[in-house]
C-alpha cells in the first residue's frame, strides 16, 4: 500500500512539474508579446505614427494622457496623437518596463519613460520623463492595450504671465 501511495505521489509531483513548465513557457511567450507591444508603441510614438499607435489598442481601448481628458476607442486615440503631433515632435523616446504582471488574459505593465518634445511652434525643446501603467488584454493570441495612463515627473508649466 505504501508503494501505491509513493507512485501516486511521484505521478502528482511529475504532473505538477509539467504544469509549472507549461505555465512558465506561456508566461515567457506573454512577456515577449507584451515587450513587443511596448516596443511597437515606442517606435510609433517616435515616428509620430498616430494610426500605428491606435492599432496597438483594443477596439475599446482608452488612453489617459496628462493634462488632457481620456480618449476612448482607436479613432479618438489616433486623433489625439495627430493633434499632439501638430503641436510637438517627439525625439528620443525610451520606454522602460520595471514590472509585468500577467494573470490569464490580462496583464499590467509598469515602468518609466523619457523623451524630448520639440515645439512645432517655436522649435524649443523640453526634456520630459515620467511613469506609466498599461493594462493589456489578450484577444486570442494577441495582446492589446486596454488602458494606458502616464504622467510626467516634472512640475506642470507655470501659467503665462498676466499682461
């Protein structure tokens, strides 16, 4: 009887090990897909590709930029980025993840960004850096941004001087 218990114990241990290996392989694939999504956002933002940014979102995705209302849906996200590009040119954007948490078909990516913004109006350049949280959802085999919020670590600009 002890032998049967030992065999069942070994089988259960082997099955748990195989399940853990499969979960680790899936997690690795998810992490790689999320990193690819992050890189896609960085590349599209650097090239002022509003349509490219919008395609990274779920159809009902939401972007919550600093100092502006939230925009929801790919068309609104694309318009926001087109309008932003009319005001600023993005240079040297770098997005750095510090943690990715995957739970089934949902993931959270937390990290920092840095960039330079050049005014389209007068050519002045401002350094910017801050943090973000991206919530992603998996649709089939693909990950998409469900919500993204980011904000600068720098103080808000001073209001214009009264005349």
